[in-house]
């Protein structure tokens, strides 16, 4: 036993890192399904979107970039699944130019999921009727403030080159008065801009999706009611995915949940190595005494 602890203490750290690599990679290839319990900030956001009236719409501002895609992209997909499942009208825009491709990917992914099961045109998800992708406009204050007056003037053409004022969905979406909630998903300070300008000036409700490391910055706004609901990090995305599947029966690839299995396994492995390392340290120190 003595030799075992000594050998373990002298184990090459590269072996430990290699084992950690396996612990991270294997669940990505063969994920085990978790059922995360939604925390109050996620549940508040879900419930607010769930009760959007027919004369209002959900607006999603895709403000994240490829470096934060693993954490934030599943949030956009989960929001779109929720909205499309209940036939909520959706408007999508980008403050960051790099968000255009990510927003298009989320819309294409979820639209394809629903259209593959659609039996009629009424069951399908169609651009211009069920959702509008306004695209990108700069500088940021132009769309944030301009949408409070007239969205079609801020985005005269949608992402696909269609005149927005001719789209059926835009006949009912004129400005923030027609928006039930605007959810900004970002790994930056963009949600603060919506809180500072859109909410303060026009009273529109704001939701947020943030990286885990940034989530603490939003809790004061969540507690004050300036943020209606929030998803934080991969766990927040997984919680929203669970609500969509559990309450709406909408199934699809749950990217955040799958990634959480890898993250969970890695955390367990790190805790095990810390425990074993501490036990070995105290056993060997006692024997030396």
C-alpha cells in the first residue's frame, strides 16, 4: 500500500491530463442525457415567452460571436423552438456583424426541424410569415433606438433582400409597442445597451442570454426587474432545452445538454483527483512522522 501511494504521488501529470482528455471527449461522442432543473431566471424567461399574446412578437438579438458559440448558440435554438412550437411571431436581428451567420444557422436549423414534420403549408415555418430576419445594422444605437419608432425604416430590407414593409409579418410589427420581449444573447455588454436605451426609452421588456463568466453582472438587473429572465452559460441553455422538451414535447438535438454531460464528467474527474491527491498527501505525511 505504501508503494502504491508513492507511485501515485510520482505519477506523470501527462497521464492525468490524458485521462482528463478521455473524460471530456467520450461523453461528447456518447453523451448521457441529463435532466437539469430550471432555475428561477430561466423559468421566468420561459413563462414570459410562453404567454406572449397573438398581437405581440418575440425579438431575438443574436449578439454573440463564434468564440462563444458553444455556450450561446443552443440558447438561440431553444428560443426559436419554443416560439415556433406555439406559433409566436419572431423577429431576429444582429448588433454584431459576426452574428449574422450564427443567426442564419439557428433559423435554418429550427425551420428545417419543423418543416420536416409539417403536413401542410399552415404547419410550415416560413420566412416573412412566421419570422423575419432583419439582419445587421450599424452603429448599434441606430437599431436599438430606431426600432422604438419604426422597425421597417431601420431595416428597409431583410437579410434575404426582401422589402420588410411588404412582408406579411411586418404588417403587425411596427415598433417596440408590438414586442412582448427582446432577448439579447451575447458574450459582451450588448444586453446592457438594450437595458439602458431600449427599456429606459421605450419600456420594452428585456431578456438576456450570457456566458457563465458574465452572468454575475446581470443579477442586479434581474433582481430589480430590469431583466425579465436570463439564461446563463451552458447550464442555462440546457435548462431551457429541458423546459421546451418537457412542457411542449418539442424534440431535437439538445446541444447544451449534450455538452453538459462532458462538462459534468470533467468536474467529477477533477474532484476525484483532488480527493485522491489529498488523501495520498496526508497518508504519506503521517508515515514520514
